[in-house]
């Protein structure tokens, strides 16, 4: 309990500190508004009492109407002030402004963290849960905590003090009859009421599963196939099934705790009746006048318990949102790429794997099993093998996206991770199998490959080498043309043109190592072979790695590595591997007909 209270105060301190730094006057005015809202309740008791008593006196001719007018004005003012302060100022201005401030501060800081975070966290479900909850809850949690809970708590405390003071002025023991049910209810809730926020945290996997599926029903890249295969109804049924499963879990929770919740929520529902009967007794005995009796009765039925409950809302209702700050802290404790290290980028690069073992986090199967090889500087290598043999995993380790479980990866004889993250980014130019099609301009799509060296000359050299210059110049606005259809004015280009963009991206910055990780899997074998030949010519004296399960590239490289069961099963030139009549020879023989058939068709 003490730990939670400390965490709560720390979270509010951090939250208010961010907002106060940007809008100090707004924060001060918010606290003043909360105080005013709190004073309205006891002032209303005072005003209502005079409205009833003095109204009767005016009717009897015992009081001049002009003496009654100030209370009518005050009554009107107290009725009109809350919606003005709440709807217009607090939730019309303060809440919106606070969300914008926190969106900029929190998300800006979180995006900077993503830049430094180790890639492995994005393929680890536990880390993904932390990232998702921290990033997507930020605005909603902040909006509830300030101004909603801060104003509600402060105004309720002031209203409670004022209301209880009025009751004590009538009879001191009315404090006991009012507070005892409230304290009993609060104790019961603390003792018996299960924390729904802890329960909700366990639903992330289920909610994540139907959220992803819901996105598939809305996003453009999925709609084409959904319409083609008439799969939308099928996917909607799956979505409903997953959502229904989540709802059933909620229902189980609700029914399981219905008895405790009913008891806890109704102790203070019966207390006003008892207290009004006590006030009625005092009224009959002539110890309170009619105006005070009606005003305090309205207080009992209306706001007294609402105020008392509100005075604890900072603690009782912040649980779910404080969990955001817990995940926020966990988010920033996720490990980062080493920023220190060798900063120099070598002109020539040799690569060596020494007995590298690796399995993905939270799995039991080794993908790489003692992988060892060496690639000399300037050498061109093909890495071939069936799907699932670990080719792309090897590249992820080479790029530093994952660290080996054991073994070493060396660059020019030095450990890969002894190079800084920034220098590794300048060493490798990679075209991935699932390269990204950014919805930005053609030029921006290319220079994103090396922002630090995004000069006009380097951009022009990259698109020239990738043979993308001609089609980019032919676009409506040339290199300034917006690509993709996510925004108005964007244009779609062909898959082959996107591949040229991705290759140009890899050539940005004159990087010493170039990698093609099966980016041509959608092309026919002849077109793939042609593209690999072009890429080999473009790469000149650079160390070049071709990753493929098809053998279109193998005859143009210096050596071939055959990856099988997580290790190098065969290595050598095309001719030497054919003569061995092993894995490579069998693969080549089974694929040879693809190229022969394509060649015959082209003739």
C-alpha cells in the first residue's frame, strides 16, 4: 500500500511537472477552479437554506423582497458556475491543452527511446506488451489523471469539509452517522473487492489478437485479397469469436465478484435515508429550521457521499492509469543498443562467424547451430538453402539486430558489437525481403537509407547505380512525387520500381557491405537472375552477400555457402559444388528447369 502511494505521488509529480513547465498559468488556474468547485457545495447549503427560509418570510411580509434578491442572484450564480468551469474551461480547454502537451513530451521521448532500443525487443512478446501498453495508454491515462482526477479529488475534499462542518454545527454526532457508513464501505472495498485493473492486465494477449485482426479488416493492403477471396465475412466471424471470448472472460469476472461489489456499493446508498430521518426528528423538535432541513436533506441525497467518494478518487481510480506509468518505467528500462564503440567506418570489410549459436527469445529451438565461415573483403558470396534454414536469421545477427547466444561475429577481426550502432548502420547496405514502402516522396524513400550522408550528389549516385533514375524522373513531380496511396496526391508504382527504390536506398552512403536478403522472391527466376547480375555489377569492389533459396545468383559470386540445419553444410564455387553431387547439386538440378522453361518461353 505504501509502495503504491509512493508510486502514485511520483507519477502525479512527473505528470504535473511536464504540464507546468509548458503551461504554468493553466495549471494554477486549474487548481483555483477545483477550489471554487469545492466551495460550491457548502455555499449551496447556505444559499438554499436562505432561499427557503427567506422566501417564506417574503411571502408572509416579514422580509422586503430587495433583501431577498442577493440570495436569488447567488443561487443563480452557483447553478451556472459549475458547467461553465467544468465544460468550457476544464474539459474544453485544460484537458485538450494537457493532452497536446503530453503527446509532444511523452511520445517524443518514447520515440527517441525506440530509436535506441534493441531490435530483439520487437520480436519478444513480453517486450511488445510493455511497448504497446506504454505507448498507447499515454494520452488516455494522462487525460484522466489531469485534470479529471486532480480536480475531482481537490474539489471533493473541500466540498466534504464544508458539508461536514455544516452537519457538525447542527449536531456533532451527525458526523458519525454520515462518516461511519462511508468508512465501513471503504474498508469493505479494500478488504474484499478484487482489483479489476490487475484483472484487465491479463487480457492483453486476447485484446491484442482481435485488435490485429480488426486492422486486417480495415487496412488497404489487406482489403484487395479479402475482396478477391470473398474472405471478409470469414474474418469478421473470427473477429467476433475472439471478441466474444474476451467478453465471456469479463462476464466471469463480474459474476465472480458480484456479491462483494453489491455489498460494497450499497452501504452508502441506505445511509442517507437514516440521516434524513434523524434530521426530520431534529426538525420536528424545532432544533433546525425548514430551510436548513431541506438543504441538508438535499445534501444527504445529493452530494455528501459523492463528495466523500470523490475525495479518494485520486487513489481509488488511478490504479489502471498508474499501471501506465509502471509500463512507462519498464519501457524506458528496456535494453538499448550500445552507442559507444568504434566510430570509424572501414573502407573494406571482412566478415567472420565463429561457432555462432542462436535461438529466438522465449523459444526452445536453435536456429543457428555452430555457424562458422569467413568472407574476405571485396568477396561476393551467395548463401543458399531451403526456407527456414536460418539465412535471414544469420543476416539479423550480422546487422546486430540480435546478439548470438554463443560464439563470435567479427568485422575486420574485431567483434561486431565493438562497433557503435551508428557505425554499423554505415557499414551495411541491405535490401530486405520485405523492404518497406514508405508513404513519403521518392527522394525521401532513397535518402532514408543514410540520412547522415543525404547530399544531392550521393542521392543521384544511388539512384543511378540502382537504375532508378529514369522512372523517378518520369514521375509527375519527379523525385518530389509522393509514393503510396496513404495520403492525397500519392501515386502507386510497380513492384519492380519499388525494388529499384529499395536498392537505391542500400547504395546511399557508399557502404562497404551490400546485402540482398531475398528481395526478388516475387520475380520469376529469369528476372531474378537478371537483377542479381545488375546488382553484382553495381557493387563493384564491395563485400556482397546474396541470400536466396533460388540459385539465380550463385554463378556470379566467388563462393557459395549452403546453409542446412543451422550450419554451413557445403561451400565452394558453383562448379566444385556441382561436382560433389550434394545438397547444392540436387537443388540446382531441381531448379534448372525453371530457367530452361523461362528461356524457351522468351525465345
